[in-house]
């Protein structure tokens, strides 16, 4: 056995490969020629992405506010712009559903991998 460590890959190489699969972020017009951008969850720093995914998945059962989800997902500037546009809750719920659908088309949905499927 050798004490030599073999590095299989590095973050720079992985980032380059991931950049090849990037797609346009979801942008929403909010009036007066302004728009907000929902960054792809996969492109967020992992701790922020984890927070957003957790809030998306468990918002209702954990009693989280929609505003907490949006403030974690959007930039501070975009969140304030959305607040200023004063959309109804019905509009916000439909918006979140549409953003989810947009990103699920590219990234897929949560599901089971082969290891958890029954034989």
C-alpha cells in the first residue's frame, strides 16, 4: 500500500462540467419594465440551496411563511422589488408553482434512485 493520495477530480473541473449544462434563470416581469430573477436552486451556494429546497419541500407541514421561502431564494433587491409590486397570495402561490415546474423540466424532481427500488 502506498501513502500517496490520488485525487480523482477537483471542484474547478466539476464546476466547468456543470457550467456546460446551465440554462436561463427564471425571470418574472413585475411591471414598469422591471423584473426579478429566481436563480436555479442548483446554482446557489449549497447551504442556501439546501435551505431553499427544505423550505420548498416542507413549507406547509412546518408552518413556514411563503415570505421566508422567497427571501431565502431571491436576492435582497429582487425580494424587495417583489414586495413593492404587492402581488396577492394567490399570485405568489401560482408563481412558485410555475418556477418549480420550470426548474423541474431541467433538473427533474425528487425521487427514488435504483438502490431504494424493490427487486
